[in-house]
C-alpha cells in the first residue's frame, strides 16, 4: 500500500525518536528512504524541540546528545531576596546553582525569623557548561545528617532512608545514576564537612556580580533535587525565564505569589503540558515575551527528592528565576521544632546546549 510522503512525516512527528529511527526504518522501503535522509532528520529534530530559531543538523544533534548526557548549562547565581545564612558556608546561595550534594538554605534577618515565602532566586547564563563534580568523595548533607542526627530523627524518616529500594532519597549522584549501595555503613568522619565562616551584616537581599555570556542557552531539560533530612525541603516552586537580559525588580514576580495548588498555578499562562501522579505534579507553560513562567513543580511524596523534566519544547534563556513557594516542614520530625523554618534545596539545573550567536 502506498502512502504520500506527507502522511509518513505527520506520523513520525507523533512518535518517540527511538521508534522512528530504529523500528520504522525496517518496516518498508519507502519509510527507510525518507527517514534516513539528513534533510528529514533535520526537519524531525527541529520540530521535536520546537525551536524558534533554525539550526543546522549538527547543532540539532548536539542538543539531543547534551540532553541525554545531562550536559549542564553554566548558569551562575545573580541575586536573591531569600537571604543567606550569616555563619554557615555550607548553606551558601551558590550551592543551588551547582551540581553537587550541598544545599542552599534560605535565611531571614527579621526579628522572629518567619518563613519567607515567595522568595526569588535569580541566575544568569555565563556561557559554557559546568564541570563534572565528584559526589561520592565529597560532602553530602543527607548522609552526614543521617549519621549525626540519628538519635533525633523520627522512626518514619529512619525507615524511609534505610529502605534499600528508596534510592531517590539518599542518592549521591542523581544525574549520573550513581547509587551508594548501603549509605548507612558510611563512616561519618569519612565525609567532608564544610567549615563555618563568620559573615557579618548579611542583608536579606543578596547579590553577586553579574556574569553574562554573549551566547544563548537552549534549555531542553530541568533537573531539581532537594535534601531529605533537612527541616524545610522545598515543596513547591516556580521557574521563570527570559530570552534576554532584563533588569527587573522583585515585585515583578509578585503576580506569581502563593501558587501552592495546581489550580492556582494553571492560571499563570497558557498550559502546554502537565503531569500528575502520586509523587509529583508539574505544569509547563507556553512561551511569552519577556519574563514568563516556564515550569511549576510540586513534590507530593515527601520522600521523593529528585526530578528530571524533559521540556515539550526547547527554550532560549539568558536569565532564570527560581521562586520558592512552599516547604515540607519537618522540624518536629527532626525534633528541632524550636527552630524557625526556611527553604532548603540541593540544586536547580538547566540542561541543554550553548548556541554561539555568531553562527546564527
């Protein structure tokens, strides 16, 4: 039976790449002739990523490969109104932008230290990719806290982290799927603990010199991780991005405050895709001019701590804002109820490809 080439093309665009290029090519000769041409592969990948700019075949292949290999774009911290801890280097703001096991813990200098919700954490694309980090040989907060605070943890938390099948909770190198087989046997003193450093007069608003690349970042995947054994791992967050470098006041993002439910978040823009299950839920939004909400994420199962989301379409970004909205309050379970709450996050990473603008 003969089908027009346009029919083959439409069918292929709705199928996963593995099926298109590994299965359909052996079904019939006509499909093989169409699918194995570089022209069609370019057309397929351009539509697969839904890119707003035209790229040559080799660059499209790089985007696809970088996503599969988790090549992390080099976004650096810029500024935040969430505050930073005045004494603990291990909780520094830079940690959430780096692929390592240390956390960023928010902090407020107000008198009663209430939880500062709807805080903003902005970063800029500095060009290139992050270098690989060695998780297994370095400091990891969950491993250290499990050994150090074992006598203070609730039975529920102890059961979660000692469950051999619960690899997401204490995994050391999530993006590279490294798994510590029995972390409960790790020596507390074999891990590296950051030394404290006194920092005086830290303002609630914290900023670093801006590092901006002339090139652009093409984001095709976002990876999020949060610590299990901390008092306030982030539960709900919103990621906004901008294709250009634009200086805006924090109040610009007030329109996205208090998005703690799926229904409230769905009103922020045109929904492109959403997913809901018993572990997490998220919404991906369509592109808009200027700063726009890209991804709303909520962890539903409080022992689920690592998430990788393949975007429905690749996005161009120069600046990103990770907005913290809600936490899993575990102070009582850690028997530290007298502490004031704050947000804890391990990292927010943007994965994809760096486009050199000279070649556009």
